C-alpha cells in the first residue's frame, strides 16, 4: 500500500493543556476529555496505518485564551515544541504553525518566526477566534502576508459563538465543526479574500464540511439577493481549495466532495490524536474498502496531491 501523508494530525504539550484547562477549556469544545499525545505513540500508529509522514498542528481551542501576550507566548511554545519533534524525526513529521489570532501584530510576528526561523511548512488557523471569523477585514494584513509568501494555511473548525444555544449537550465537533468550515469558506468568498489573495493555499478539513452540498445555494443567494460583482463562480473559488478527508469519509462525504470539486485537491487526514487510534484504523479500512478512483487508489491519489502541496515531503521521501 502507498505511504500516506497525513495533513491533519495534532499534538499536545503538558503546558498547553494546563493553560487551556485553566482558561476554562477543561472539556474542550464539549469533548469528554483531553486527548493524549506522544511522538512514540504517534509513530507507532503511523507504522500500523502505512503513514509515511504526518503534519502536526494544534487543534481547537487554539492558543488565544483572552490575553494577547499570553497567546504570543503559547504560540511560540507549541511551535518550538513541534519543530523540535520534526528535527528528531525529519522524515516522519512536518509542522503547521499556530498563530495567536485575533492579535494581528502577534500573528504577523509569529508567522515570520515560524516560516523564516523555525522552518515550519505553513500555518494552522481556526475558523473563528472569539467570534472573529476568517474573511474579516481585521485580518487584512495577515492575508496580504500569507499571499506574499504563497503560504499554506490549514483551517481547523472550532465551536461557534453562542454554541450554548444550538449545541448545549453534545460535543461541538459532531455538527458545529461541519458548519464552521462552510461558514469560514463562505466568508472568504463573500469578502473577496480568495480572489484578492490567490496565492494562499487553503486546506479545509472533514471533506469540506457542508460545502459540497451548499455550492449552488451560496451561488444563488450571492447572485440573486446580494448582487455580487462579476467574477469567478462559487464553485470555481471553492474548487481551488484543498480538502482533507478526516472524519467519516465514506460512504457519503468523499463522493459528494469529488462530485463538487473533483479529486485533484483531496488529501488524507486522520485527526489523530483527537481521533483515537482504533477509530483512525477503522477510518482507513473504510477508505481502502471504498470504490477507488480510476487507475489509482485513494492512498496513492491523496499522497500525490499532498506531495504537490508540500514538495518538501516528496524530497524527504526521496532522500
């Protein structure tokens, strides 16, 4: 079986979990407990699953717990921890850096440090932080810098504002994450970020959430009710994003994603360590048992796509 590249995998540190818990995230986004992570455990799962390389990032609730200076320190901590892990296992791990948004100044400083000093492979951001969503004009300087650098940006969902009204008694990843991804991507379209900053490589998770079934509806409201200016269609703009298939890819999510946007930007994602190892292996079994793409497999296709997006991983494999 082809060696997979996992673009959606997470890590934790003791200091990060302690700070998040102290800030009120004892049950992060309604999950029953914090996950656990170690490099040896992660590598052992990768070996069982046939994963050549995993790209590490921090998941929800992110690094900003209300104070800009503390968020800057936490972003630096988790980024430097991850890079130390990458340096110990350069052929197995890569890294997407956390940014302390909505602190724009701190985010720009950490972006430069991560890409120029640490050598991170891109950045990871949340759909919203304290109610400020991707697409918001307050992030204009960040979009401009990401565009200038042709950066890769992994977008991870998080619980929405006022989640208590819509999801008070269940983990927010069950439903809210799916709509968070759709909401953030729609904001990027409606506010013109995707067309004005075309060099950013955006990755959206969980097979695009609700996006594959909302394309025509977004287009309808954009054209008929909001009087959008001429330009690329919603389908064209969403079609140049990248999508990982973490979660429950088959039998429904990936076929819907492929019908909507094709398969040339579909990536593999495990969502480990928040998805436990047995569930990761079950997800992979469903991928292997599903109808495969023409003349290839989902493993080979997603690996090829990931190597196009992260060419450094291809070079590492060839070294």
